[in-house]
C-alpha cells in the first residue's frame, strides 16, 4: 500500500482523489466491498485513500497496493463529542439523546476531528463511508470542516431489522442510533443501498428522500478464471471418494444464524452421509471465538460433532466453493449476500433462507437456488436433502453470478459520484 503522506507531497500531477472510510478491516462483506471499490477506482486512474479508524482485522494484509492507507487517530471522548456538536445543521438533540441512551460517548465520534483534518488537507472529491457508525462520523466531520467533499453513505443492511434484533437481545446500540442516522443520512450527498430491499428500508425506516437513495449491487470478483480453480482444498474432507460437503461461510455472529444451519444439517445427516464445513470467524474478536465454541458444543450435543468443522477465515473461499456439494446461507437477515454470488461464480448450488434483503434478488426468487423461510429448520434440512439429489448446473449458475461483476458496480458508483461513465 502506498504511503499517504508521500502521495500528498510528491504527486507531481495529482489526479482527482476518492476516499473510502471503514471502521476496521474485519472480514465482513462491507469491508471486502470497499477494498474492491478502492482497487477499482485506483485502476481507473484516481488517487485513492482508504481511511480506517482501527488498523486491525483479517483484511489488513489485503489492502490493494495502489491504495493509500490512512490510519485515523482518535481524539479523547469529550473532544469527539464537542466536534460532533460543533457540526452545523442541527442534530444536537439526536446526538445527545444517543449519548444518554447508551450512557457513553460513541467511540466513532472520537474520529470526527481526524476525518475533518483529512478532508481539509487532502480535499477528496468524494468520500464513501460503509457502515452506520462511520457514516455518522463522516457526515458530521464534513459539516464541521465546511469542505466541498461530497459524502456518500453506504446502506449495507436493514437498519429496522438490525435495531429490532438489538431490542430483542438487549445488545448493541443500533436502535439508539436511529434518530442520529436519520439526521445524518438526510444530509449526505446520497445513500448507496446494496439491494432493493435495503433501499426500501432506508426510505421507509430512515426517512431518506427516495430520489437520494441509489441501488448499486456489490462488486464480486475472482482472481483469474474460475474454471482454473480445480485443485480442491487441503482439508481432509475433500479427498477422493469422501462424503459430500455442505459449506457455510460468514462471520460468527448472531445475524448469520449458524445454529440453524447446524441443526438443519443434523436432520439432513439422518438421510445422507454428508459433512458440514463453516468458514469464517475473526480470531481477533473474543465474541466470535466464544460463539465458535458454542457452535462446536451444539454440534456435539446433536451427535454430529465429528461431521462438523469450523475451519476459520479463508481469504479465498473459491477452492472450497468449487469442491463443496452446495453452499447454504442460514442468515436471519442480510444486506445483499456477497457469498451467494461467490457460490454462483464457482458453480456451487445454493440453498438460502429467504431473508431480507438480497438472497431472493440474487437467486431471482428461486430460479437459481432454493429459498426457504427464515429460521425454519425443517425446510432448510429438506432443501439440503433435495439439493443432494439434484443434478448441478454450474454453467447456468456462473452466468448468473457474472451479472454482479465488479465492472458493473464500478460503473454504477462512478456514475453516481461523477455523473458520467467510468473511463478505463
């Protein structure tokens, strides 16, 4: 990755600058999308900066070489709150009610001064933030700095569903952030939703003007021709003659509902000799590692402990997807479902919960894979068994996956940012 200071001081013929903002570099879908976009805009000839609040996570070594990494330094809590309150345009009551509700100053506010300093110094034409907390910080920082940079905020998930889950579990801050999100999203240059379902949520729940909400499907890409990925993973369950493998992929968080997948697998296992591998889990996250232990204990309690393996995060899942008999997504909700497209590109049959939002849009309401009701063990298990008995159609699946290419996403974002087609 390039050095940010050097890019500012030594560019003899500076190009237009585009910036992206992430909270950290964990292995989530939003983070991977931002890295793809950053690499794509740099390939188009833009100077690209990637701002991160915390330089940690499994994607830290995946930053494209042409992209400048900017690690933001947090201010103290009171300075961050003062910076938030100092942003013109109102919103004071939303800020203070959020602080009062969660009984602390959100850590993201501590980065408002650093984001503002960056905007004043680097003067990017556009900054795209990916996730709710950083979206708030970016909008408030731009307002406080008074610069002309246009701030676009990403909508990667239904905030209604996320806030509801927080209320039901008593965990998370999403529902306390809603008034502040409404205030900030209304002041951004635009809201970029990753699916039609998420766009509808931004309009109905966050009260964003429909004319300012834009849908751009996530960019999904493969390094090299997918057909050349023929060598199976080194995992022992992919040896010749081994039982078919059901594959799950995702962060080990409640949203992904891996307990449902394990329970459905255990029922399907009664009808077929199959194995289950789940890829994902950030070892730097104590919460995800605790959940990993719970999932293994669940599998053991269901009598399938020897048939379930949590193989950890894999930077390139395509070897697994090419070798697996099917991919299963068991989520309660999604924003888009990047991994479904990755499975299609690999020619891997898909079974997915029909959760809001994304899977039904990607699978064309079941034309390219099975859709089952959310949190339904019986139907998920039945779909797994049915898929085992169905002849795969890898070329049909790959053609569908190619409809969600990086090129199409870059074109969509470029048109949104600059009002003109991308120039390769």
